[in-house]
C-alpha cells in the first residue's frame, strides 16, 4: 500500500513531495501528506494554530486507515 500511495503523491505533487490537502480519516483530519525520500517514509501532518506540527508515520496506521488514504488520493488523482 505504501508504494501505491507514494506513487500518487509523486504524481499529484508534480516535483514536490508534499500535498497540502485535508484528508479526513475517521475522526482525524490530516492537513498534508508527505513522501520523505531520505527517511523512506510517508508522513501525515496535522497543523495546529500555534504553528505546531504533529505527524504520524503512514506505516504505523492500521491497514484500513492506510486503505482509506489510498482510496481518497486515488479519487483525487482520477
């Protein structure tokens, strides 16, 4: 799943490895999704009003949440 999501990020980002887009997964809204080549990770960010950036590693999410992210990005791509 990670490779599929990484490919969509790269396609939609057109040279930028981060998409600033709200992705609502269950009760959490992520504000961007980023492919970090150096770390070989996909990171989902939540930006707070006080300029704090919380992030979650895609690999640490449950499989159903990973699938939801893939489906949402696929819809945007198509």
